[in-house]
C-alpha cells in the first residue's frame, strides 16, 4: 500500500500544500486546475516519475545541467538549465564528497506563460559517497509575455529514497536587477 502511494503523483504547488495534480494561484483563492500563470508566484514539486527528470554533473570542476518535464505530473511546464564553469570546487581527499559552486549559465522554461529565458545567478552541484546527489540553481529572467521572474530549480537524488525529485519555484520581479528567490 505504501509503495503504491509513493508511486502516485506527489505534487506540491505554491507556498502551501496543493491537491495532487492541481496548481494553486498566488492569491490563494483556490486551485486553477493545473494552469500556472506567469504573473503569479508558483512552487512545483514532483517525484521523478511521474515527472521526467535528468541531472548531470561529473563530480569534477565542470558545468552541471538539469531537465524536468512536469507534464506527466499534471503541470504543463518544462525547465532546463546548464551552468557555466564553477567559480569554486572542493573535494575531500578520498573523493567521497565534492561540491562545485556556480554563478553563471542559462535557464529556460516553457509553459502556459510562453517561453522563459534566464541566466543563472548562483547554484551548486554536490554529491557524497552515500549516494546523495543534488544540482540547484537560482536564476532571473523574462517570460515571452514580458513578465520578469526570479526563482530556483532543483534536482535531488537520495539513494535511501531510491528516486529523484525536482522543484521549480518562480516569483514575479521588477526587472533584471532583482535578487533571485532562495
């Protein structure tokens, strides 16, 4: 029973907990039936599967990337990112835990608000030998409808859970100089 429940759609949207498969609008007036408006802050979380997720980093001083398609999880949004070269890299002597820090790269998304083009403002990729792996970025940019937004994208794998999960958070902003959401 528990395994079946875990395999079911797990989707958290916005600042509270939404109903599975539904997105809530930023005014907290109720669900918007899966449509996420670009002028509204939103928070999407899903296991992979049902969302389609990939993340890549070789554990060395190299760029990292991530991709998530939330369509199968009931939300019509896709995001992807690729960092630039890390500005800082550290790894212990046994190569059991390594982390790269980033402050450049590209972040794109497509959804009901059109196409989002942004730049990565910070982020990291990390792993340890206990099978923990994560790529996380913050970004700022603009939707094709003119709306500026900041946010974060995260791909997270923990071996004890046995699956990847993903999160996308976006907040409206005044323009290119705004500080990204953490």
